[in-house]
C-alpha cells in the first residue's frame, strides 16, 4: 500500500489518496471520524481545535460501504480557510501578503525550510510543515486500523508521561475505557491531576510541554517484516513512521533504553513450548526480534519534544533585515501530547497493515483473512 497527502494548514482542505487497499473492506465515515475527533481532543489544546470540527469525506474507492480495490480519496476540510482565502490564494499578486512570516521560530522548519526552498515569506514553509497535516494522516491511518481490526489485530495508545509527570499505573487492556474517558489519555487519575497542574502553569508562563507516548498492538502474527535487508526490518519502518510525525524526536521498542544498561540475561525473553505452542513469559523485546514480529504484544514508546511555538518567544533573526527579533507568535497548543498518541497509533497501524499485505497479499479482504488464518495455524503447529 501507499498514500500521499496534500494541503496546507490554512488552505481549503487536506487531501489523501490511498492506493492498494484490498476490495471488500467495510469502510465508512463512522470508521474515520471518531479518530479525527480523538486527534483534536486532550487537555492543553489551543483555539484551532475549537474552530475545526474535522470530518472526512470519502470521494472515491468506496461504494455501498465497501472498498472496491480502486484508490480511495479522503478529504478533510479546513474550516478556518474562510478567514485566510486571500492570504492563501494560489493566484499571483498582492505581495507581500498579510500575515507574512519573516521572524523564524526556533525549533520549527521555518529557517531551514526557507533556505532550502528559497522562501523569504516563511509562511510558505509553515503552512505545509504544520502539524495540521496530521489530520490527513489520521484519516489514512484510521483506514489501516479498520483493516487490522478485520484481521483480529487491536491497538491502543496512552500517555506514559507529560511534563515530567509519569503515569504510574501499569498499562492494561482492561483500562481502555478509562484511557478514552481521560482528557490526558491516562488511566492514572492522580497523575492526570498533576499533569493538568503543570499544563496550567506552562500556559500561564507562555511555555509548552512534551512527553512520552506508548502505543501497543496485540494479535499480530509471527513474521511481519524481515531480517534479510535493512529496509525490510519492521522496527526500522515503525521508527521512520513515528519520527515523521511533527515534534517526535525519539523511538524505542519495548524498554530499549532501560534494557541497554542491563546484562543480556536480564533482557532477552526465554522461549518455552507448552500447551501445543511456543510461548515467552516476558516481553523485553517489545514484540519485535531481528526486524520481525514474534507474536508477542508490540510496544512502541515515542518521545515528543515541547511544541516549538511559544507565547513567550525565543530570540531569533528576521530573514529580511538580518536584525535580532523575537520569534513569531502563531496560534498553538500548550501541549498536544494526548493527541500525539492517537496520531502515532494511526501511523504505526499503517505500517503494520502494509506489512500484513506485503506478507500475505490478496486482492480482497476474504483472501487476506484466509491466508492469515493459514499462517497462524502453521505457526501454532511448527
């Protein structure tokens, strides 16, 4: 499978085209829009989430509630575009335009992107580099998650820490309702209260907060990915997908950094044969060994830096005058850590769905389901 997204933060819409989905996959707005709403939620979000009420339009590739095998086109409207029509117009003229950005914001794509593409109005960089683009990727990822659910694979995400406050309650699949009900996507009510206090303090100070997200999947078959070439290793593909999301700066599978300071005897997962199958009593590997799924729960942890747009801006330079300036202020969030877990579940879900199709093939969902069942039967009998 493959997909492309297009659109700017304040343009008329975000567009995504998905190619390679099997036919006969049940799909409708009800499979996509809840994920778009989750992406917009979370304590610490800014005013843009009030303006936008994201919904997907399915413009091709789906008929009578089922994919046809043709490319699927998804559109998410930018409602705020009505206030930016003249500024974002593709027609020539009216330059310099209103809201031109010339004071580069540290931590953003502004300065580097301006040099790379030779823009002096850095809005030409900002508009595409903006995390608004993740709405399109969540729409795409929700389709992948729908495919995974039809294949018996379930995912979850939660906030492991935010602003230095850790979720102390261990993850449990039985806690999914509590995670969904929490505006900080944590089942730990005490930790949530402390996170909320830190967000309020950061907002008052004109600052921002980052955190660590954890994404899990269960029900994956053995052998997705491969060890034979560098670009087929699934851990590498997952890491690339995660780091492609705005503000993500680090990825670990399982507790990789914690494991790095332990001896091998305290890290690697012993293998047993019982009840007619292979089993592990621990999961330090986080569900991946040598670039392949091993049948255990996949655990991915991702570090998100604090959002780079500050209401108390850092020093910078004006790219027209080269004089010292304060970084431009753009409408932003105090934190988007809770929403980031939703985005990461979607982008990892896409990688897993792609790996399933790569291994098992099939032009239709029933073919894929039959081949996956046969592979699971083989793994149990091996």
